[in-house]
């Protein structure tokens, strides 16, 4: 079994069954200290069940699980003081104030950070006496993150932290998560936004039907994709002749006006170099170049057959 310090989270053979239905089917993964780890999957894939097991909120059926070197089934009270949990929906009494909510949640832990400083950091200091019901959606989400940080956790769980927020507020919450990431705080997050996972996560695991079907950094998963990169070069003058067989090119097409050459390639950098050399040899001016690599969403659809927000 992994020791504390080697991994923040260590999971081997994790299973969760409800009668005959197996929601999580023997998955393996680990999370390193100081990294942001994303669990991606369509609805019903098993990611929420997995996170709840890690948090000590749901018992597992089988498998080895250590979170900060504690067993979340057997040592949940000791684990509780060291983790922070931000749920997708945090429902508080309408009349409770922001300060009262912090005091309430702080009472659950043996240690607290300075609540006033935390509110300033999350831009809630001017709302410290405001009732929960009067807060905007973005302010409620910032408060939910503040409540998850009140005990200065070693490990932070963020469940869909920007779902349901408008685009500007989503960007503000992402900026906050990047600040936490810069502090080398270990974060496990679920998200329905692929661009969020690409921007924030050091590594991700794609889970579908209770199984992890791929894991790695976003760049590693993109590199493994069967989807090839697309190259488009735009010529200043039209070309009407045949096109050469560039190295590693799978498909080549010339637009009707002769000014756009589109190539699908397994090794786009090498193909692009040869294309530019060819354009120069023809004494044609190069107007523009576009290179589109597979995105994490392309990988997700390729592996699951679904869009993340389906």
C-alpha cells in the first residue's frame, strides 16, 4: 500500500455495488500531492459515487482506498479534518448570513483559518452580513468554496464548481481555482466543461459505465487520440496543379478557388515543414497557416461516444 506523501489518493480495485448493479467496477488510479486531478464522465458514469467514497460519505463494496493515508471507511473522522468538500449544490438556510455560515462550518473542524481573511480573498467581505438568500449565484458558489477552505484542507474536492453559472462568473471561479493550484494544493474536481479540464487539470481520468477507460494529462490523451491533426494553409495566389504526397499526410484537399490546402496528418509538425518548403519552391506567397490538434473533447467523444454534457 502506498504511504502518505507518495500519493494523496491511492485507489486499487475500487468497487461499489447496489444489489446486482455495479456502479463502480474495480477502478485503479492515484492522485499525487499538489496536482489537480479531474474525473470526467457522462451522467451516471460513476464519478460522483467514486468521489463520495473518497470523501468518506459512501462505503465501498471492495478495493483498497487511501486518502491522505487514511481509509475513508474506517478513519473518516480523522480524514474529515484534512479535506474540504465543495458540493455542486450547497443549500443553506435562507436567513443565515455569510459570516454565520463560516462559523457554523468552522465548528465542524479542530482548526480554522481566519474567516475574515478568507472572505476578503473570495471577494465576499462586503457581503459578510448578507443573508444567504440575497446572494447571487456566483456569490453562493464563492461562499461554498470558502466553506470548503475554512479548515485549510490538504485536499480539496470540487464537484462541478462552475455548473449553472454565467460565463463571466465561471471565469472568475476558474481564476480562483488556478490560484489554489498555484499554492500546490491537491484538488480533485469533476466538471462538465471540457475546456475547464484542459485549463485546470494536470491529469484526468475518463470514467464511463463504472470503468476508467483512459487517464493521463490532457496533452497525453490528445496525443493518443486516433483523430489526426488538421492543417490548413492559405495561399496568396491560387494553385491549379496537382499536390504532392507530403510525408505522414493521410488526406489532402484543395479548395475550389485553389487558395486553401487542407491536410490531415499523423505527424503534423513534420508535414507542415514540408508543405511550407513546397509553397516556397513554387514561389507562392503564404498568407496564413492553421493547425488544429484533437481536443480533449474529441478524445472524450472518441472513447465514450458521447459529449460530456449529454
